[in-house]
């Protein structure tokens, strides 16, 4: 937090602390400064976690003023405020030690909040406060009952108020669509009305009416819906217990509130865990979608499609790339018979024999065959597969890949033609050059000047033939490597990279960006994939809580994109291998991932006429770098 905003934030925190504290102390269920309703605990914890521990003086001032103006003497209020402040400071520190994510999108974050803050650090304030009242002879009732009352009030502040502030004040802020906004307000209104009906209007026997609404809020809006619905539910439930409209047990109003809070805690925890579980599921689905997108792009680049044949149902599942290879509509159904219909008639027996042999002996197979597309064109396909045996020991499924090798076949044929041409075309000029050179060497002094000049002319002529031949071969190779399918436009790479980082899910890791405004001709979608894959790689290979740094800077006639991490680095022997498709290096075999992302980075960099490589990070870890030209030729 900047120095300019600190006074405003501190004043706001202290003001909210004092206001909510006075509300809790002045309730009829309070015993002096001991109350079962203590929202300031959640406010203080959220302030220190979200905006930094430097706000502890605001918590201390708020606690001192609230207690001193509520009947406690100044010394007693001072001692109590020490415990209130330590409670927030220790709670925030413990959460920081376990890499707590304030968005509560992981079950481990909810557990940390419950165990370390709500159950753990609140014991500090309860013990300190009750002991202070006991020593100063201001304690009414037993030490144990007052301690439990204090602790439960603080714990509920951490469970009800803190999650609400955590989720709504954490970056990135929610940007709902109009329909979502309408649905959210409508659902909030219904929860409010039903809560008032159940807890305030006397229909306390029907709390089950609220449970479908609370679950719906969590299902539709994840943790935002869970904490908001839970907060409204808790406010009305506590109000009903305080006012006596929600009779629970036959004890005092304070005991009724404590019983209500115990029931509330179970509901709130259930909602928090449900919201976290849903968030984790969405995150896992997002990662799976990202991996599938990487796989699809890799298959498209390599012209490799994957397939799976369920033998019992005779149902074959093809990847999108395999449909493209066969020139078919991806929505069509495929069976083993329909697959054979697309195989070239001259190759069908070969395919049938290979599949039958694999089903018979269970051994993997590999062969090449031709396929006929609907438009009549013929493509060469290299198929690989293996049999998966079921529980009964019989073949259940067959899985494999098919790669379009038509271009490779063409290159192979071209190479054979080139070899034949080269062997012929090189031999003639080389023979002439060697013959003329030997003649000049052995008999040059005996030849007439005109003859020597003629021989030198022949040598030069044959050498020029060789030069033209080699130039033709180089031009042919350049044509084979020529780029295609990219749309380059002048783009502020620094601004684009900064936006990509802002939108990227960081999983609790800080990502620092230093992006200079550098305008270059790039294919924006491919550049986005480069940065996203580099970020995914950096986050995957760095411990939680460590920094990832992204830099964009000019590099002569190019722009340099750098992603530095604090992981274990990449061994020098594997720095080339990590950019190969499906090759993650021997050092990372146990790390989750498909080995696709960095290969795409290298491919897309090459499409731009740039390059990708990895170096050692000066501060430890790896430094992945991509250099792209400012202008496309």
C-alpha cells in the first residue's frame, strides 16, 4: 500500500473496528466488553491479510477506543487492545506462512482460515481479555464461561465477516454480465426475505427453506455466493437469537446466541467448503481445457491425430485433427467399418491384417497406408496403436495415433530425386574440374598461354555450375521452411503482455511485470499463447509464494520477452530438449504436464522469424526468453 493511501486506509479500518465493536458490546447478550457477537475480529484479520501488517496500529487504536468507551478503565482497555491486536497480527502471519489465498478458492485455504485464525489466533484475545478482567476484578461469572463466550464471538467474526471481505476485496474484482448481476441481486433478495421470515418473523421451525437457496448461491456464484449468502443468513439468525424470536434451548439470551452460533458455524463452514470445492473443480477444468488446447495445437502443428476404438461397442473416437486429416466433418460418427471405407482399396487388406494380428497377440503395431478423402485426393498416413486388455483378459480397447505423412513422403521422394540429380549433376563438373586442374598441375608449364587460359575458363565455368546448383538446393530448402497461416499486425507488445499477465490465473503466486512499450509486427493470438505457456511453465516449476517476473524490452531490431522464475532451473544438457514436442527432459518426468507448451513456444517464435531459448536466472531458477523481430519481411 502506498504512503498516500495509508492514512485513509488506517482511518477506515479503525472506524469500522470501533463502530462494529460498539454494536456488539451494546447488545443485551453482552457481559460488559465480553460479547458473543464480535465482527471487528474479521475486519482486523481481513485488513492485515489484504493490505499488509503495517495496518496493525489502526487495529490497536480501534480496540483501545472501543473498549475505553464501553465501560472499561483506560488501563484495562489498553491491556485488552493488546490481545485484540496480537490476535489479528498472529492470525495474518500464520495465514501468510501457509501461502493463504484470500479468494478462498482452495479447500486448504478454508482449512487454514478455520484452524489458524478462527480457532487458533482468537484464543490469544480471549485468554488475554478474560485474564485482564479477572485480574482487575471486572469479571462477572466464571472464567471458563467468559473465555468461551469471548472466543466464540471472535471466531464467528473470522468465519462470517472475514470471508466476505476476503472474497469481495481480492483481485481480480468480479466483472459480471448483466444477466449474472440480475440473478445475483434477485437471489440475494430472496435469501434476505426468507431469512427475515424464518428468524425474525417467528417461523424459526422452517430454517430448511434457506438451505436450497444457500446451496444455489454457492453453485451459481462459487465462493462469492457462498460468503454473501452465508453472511446474510448469519446476520438474521443472530438477530433472531438476540431478540428472542428464534428460541433455542431454555437458557439465557446469551446462551441462545451461543447455541445459534454453533449451528451457524456448521452451515458457514459447509458453504465455505462447498464454494472452495467448486472453485477447485472449475480451476481443474480450466487447466484441463488449457492442456487440451495445447494438445490440439500440437496435433495440428505435427499433423498427428489420436483415436480410441471401443471394441465391444464398435465405436471409434477421433480427435479433431484426425477428422481434418481424413477431410471429414468432426460431428460424424466413426466405426471400424466406416474407417476402412476411407482406406485406399489397395491397402485395406494390409490394415485388416495388422489390426487382426494386434488383437490376436496384443503386440503394438505400426504401418503406413493411404486414405482417400471425400474430394478424391489421396493422403499417406502413418498409424500406430496398441491393444488395452480388459478385466477378463480379452482386448477391450485399442488406442493409437495417425500422422499425415504425405508431405514427408513427398519430401522423401524429392530427396531421392535430388540425390539422383546431384549425383549426376555434381559428377560432371567435378570430373571436369579435377581433370583440368590435374592437367594444369602436371603440364601447365608446357602448354601454350592460350591453352592455359582456355583450361582456366573451363574450370571457372564448371565451378559456376556448382555454385548455381548449390544455390538452387538452398533456395529449395528455404521454400520448404517458409512460414504460412500467420497474420502480422503492428502491436504494442508491452501492453499486450501486461494484459495477458493481468488476466492469467496466478494460483496464489505474485507475478511482477516490467513491460516497455515496444511496437512490433506480431500475430497477437500466437503471442498470447507464447506468454501463457511460459507463465504456465514458470508457475508449474516454482514453489508456492515465490515470484515470477515478466519483462518486455527492446533488443535492437527485435523485442525480447523474458519470463524469470525461482524454481530449480534447467540443466544445461536439457535446454534444447525442453523445446521439443512431448520432451520435458529427464529431470521433470515426475512433474505434471504433457510436454507441449514449450514446444509451441518454439514453433510460434519460429513462425514470427524469432527464437526461444532458456538461460540461468541470475537470482536462481530459469530465465525463458523469446526474441521476435520488430518487422516482418
